[in-house]
């Protein structure tokens, strides 16, 4: 089949051809970028935090009889109360380990700070996530220590309700270590936090520890530092690791153990995670990514709607053209055209229009992605997304015109003898 008959027919329907091609181009450009955004959201939903999430749960509690003066004696008593709670939790038969933390990955509560390789640089090399922990934090969270060593109990500072800005020792993530020291090991190397002139020596490297912001993309999501500190306060948060298969039982018993250690406390809801005040970390993860999951679902629905509307447009326009060309189709049948020839003609005609629309759509899709990249610092879309979208649009066009094209192929040759 030559292109000349198709071009001649389309010249008589310039408006319809142009509008359908424009619709195809816009659909391709929008759907292509939406699919890429959904893919980024889904990758974010499944990226690991670096922790043993299945056996981990979180307790937030507040002392009623805690001192609030802030002097050395009050801070010492608060620290003693925390240690008593930790001892009670660790003594339970279905708990493997417990630690006190100020924040956890995806908890929206950790502090960010600048980091540098030279003293006195207020902005440094960028922002990092800062977490506190003790000698039990690595084991409790299930962090994988790939180099160096953990903190020991002597190195863990404790005191007032703020983070140390210049810890003597720190543990960093592998992503941060490779970024700071790409030519060698980070162990034993000094780093400077918050523009400080006092160095913090790296004594350990963990494989991964995600920050609190679930929207952070790239390797920056794992640029984290763990410092040895146990912060005293009237409100505390404990991360507890249950033995495998004992999560629910450990959560029930943890409440009893804490109230037995000190009944003058309240265990309020863990933010929006759990009305009981004790929540599995898996629930924290689901809530943290609720917006990403919802936005991905909405974007998928928009893609489906756009594709359905475009498919209906292709079907409707082809049906209209079939009705207009009834007599011409009958003449072609009378001159020897087979049904398959008529079917292929309308499919080729749609393929021609769709190909033109896709050509314009590819340019628009790349342009929209570059605009989003410049305005919102999104990721650059790989070209294979464009290829997949083109194949999808072309396949949609062939499916959409099949029914009206088949009706056209069923036009009998006798129609050619009827008057218009």
C-alpha cells in the first residue's frame, strides 16, 4: 500500500487530522512524563532505610515525675530514669535490644547539619542527617557495620536536651564516606560538623541509614552521621528490636515493663502512627510514604483517562470518516479490493497520523522534562520512557481503529451502484 492515497484522503480532512495529531502529541508528552514521575515515586516507596524494619518498633513516652530544672542533678536523674527503662526493656525475653534515640529514619524529626573536611566552614560540602545513639543503637536498628567499630558505653555522652555539635567520634554511612573520601577509607579521618573547628573522627561505616525526609532523592537520602549521645529529657523515644517473630508480643509486653519500672509516665500516641503510643516501624514507613503512594495512584488514573480519551477520539474520527466514505469503499470493493485491504487501509491511515503526532509528542515530552528539571530539580527522564510511550500510543491507535475499520471492510460492493 502506497502513501499517496492516504495523503490525498487526509488533505480533505485537514482539521480533523490536525486536531487528532495534536491530541496524540499532547497525550504522549504528558503520559510519558507522568509515567516517569510514577516510576520515581515507586522507587522511593521501596528503597531500604538500612535498618531491620520487620522486627523494630518505637515507643514514645513522657515522665510525669521528671525534674524540669535543667541543672546537673536533674539531668543526672533523667539519664538514670532512661537507663532504668532501657534495662527493663532489654530484660524482656522477647526483646533482642533497645536504645534511646532522638529520631529515626523517616521520622521527620532528625536534625540536619553541614559537614566539611576543613575547620570553620559554616556551609561545608552540603547538608547531612544527624542521629544520636549509644552502644546498642547499631544492633537495635539492625544497621550493617561494614568497616570500623561501634561506640562503647564510655564514649556515649549524656546530658542536656540538645545534640552535641562537636562529638569526638562518629559513625557515617557508606554513601557519605565515599562522597567525602572517594580515594580511600574514611576510618580515622576527621570531619567537621556545623562549621566547627573541632574535628570528629570517623570510627565506623554502616552500609546505609536513611534520613528523615522521605522526599529526598539520590544518594543524599543516605548521607547520615550517627553520634554517641544519650539526650536527657522529660519526653523520650525508644527504638526496640524484637526477636524474630515476636514483634506483636514484644510490643504488648513493653508497655507493661515500662509501667512496672515507673508507673508515673504516659505513653501518648506516636504522632499519627499509632493510637496506642507503641508502633511497629513498618507502620512509620507506610505513613511516611502515604503522600507518595497517593500521588502515584492519582497520576496513574490521569494517565489512564488521557489514554482512554485519546483512544475514543481515534475511534470516533475513524468512524466518522468511514460513514463519509461509504460509497468510495463500495467502489474499491467493486474494483476488486478485499476486505483485508480495506481494514489495512484504515489502520495504515491511523498509523500515519499517530506517527506524526508521536514525532511532535517526543519533542514536547523532552521539553517538558527539561522544564521540570530546571524549575523543580526533578530527575532527568531516560529516553527509553519516550520509546515505551510511543509504542503504547501506536498500539492504542491500532486497537482503537480496529472496530470502525472492520465495519468499513464489511461494506458490500453493491454500495457503489447506489446514488449519493
